């Protein structure tokens, strides 16, 4: 990265303070993030929902499994955002082979369940590290940070669950007075029938998909900010930045 071009005021932060920096990045560049992420994500959602009649849990599984691949578009936008650049969908489309292609099997198979994947994804996507060099780089970046990286992923997984069930609960909260029992019948008592089962599956799938659409940019930005913070600690980016500003 070109330290002299960074639009952020760098300093050494604690891991969770770095997560706050990630949230600030999302707020500052929300338009770029969602206009690049939303079209790609909605295309995946539409394809996933087509599988609901095959098995009701398939749409959620497809979206869940493809999140690391979808996160690449968000990381692309965030990497430009730290230099103060906005991103349009056309920018992502021009770089689609580099951003969305390559390392797909590794991303979706043995690295899918890495407890710190959002903090290490920039090593391959932005630094271009492969093989032994990547493994050495990841070990260095995660030295003393594995607990914080795992806590970040755990916290967002819990937030997904809470928000998902909160959305489902809205059905009862906004139901007309004395009609909540009918909603329960529609969702649960008829779940043994094909229509009732399909209704419940769709409600759960749509609530999960809405939560991912809202929450995933914050998750990726928090991990990216922790990555940047680690680079500051290892390479003294904050000192270099101050010297460049002074001289």
C-alpha cells in the first residue's frame, strides 16, 4: 500500500478500537459499499431462493457459504476507501476477474471456517501473497491477535442470530390486535404441510438474507481495520505518515 496516499489518520489502536475505525469507514463510504455489494448479493439471493422448494434450508446455506466470496467486493471497495476514493459498480465490474476470481476453491472450502478469515483475507486479495509466503505473513499478522480476531467473528455471528430472530419477531409485533395466534398457526402449526413449511422456510431465509445485507459490510470493515492496525504495529505506518506530513 502507498502509505503517503492514505486518507486515514493512522495510529496504533487496540483491536476493538480498530473495529470502531472499520464502522466509521462504513459510515463514511456507505454509498460505495452498498451500491457495489447489493447487486452482486441480490443476484446470489435470487438464485438461492430458487432452491427453497428443493430443501427449505438450502437458500440460507448457499448465502452463508458464499459470504467469503461476496466479501471480496466489499474488501475491494474498502481498500479504495482508505485512499479517499469512491467506488461505482462499474469499477468493480472492470476488476471482476481479479476481485471475484482466483482462489475460489480455497476460499469456499478449507478457509471457509477460519475463525479469523476476515482479518487475513487482505493478505491474499490485496497483497497477492500465495503459498508459503502467505502462511508466514498470516502467522505474523495474527501473532498475539488470534483471540481478538476470533472474538470479532463470534460477535458478528451472534449479532446475525439476534437480528435474524428479531426480524422474525416483527411479524408478531406488527400483527393486528388479537391476530398473533393466527400468525403462529400459519407458521408453526401448519409446518407439517407443504404450504406451511414453505412459508416458515421463506420467512427464516428472507430474515437471514436481510441481516446479511445490512451487517456484512460492518463485519468485513472491522476485520480490514484490524488488518490495517496490525500493519501499523509491524511497519510503523503511523510514524512514516507523520514524517511525510512534516517534510
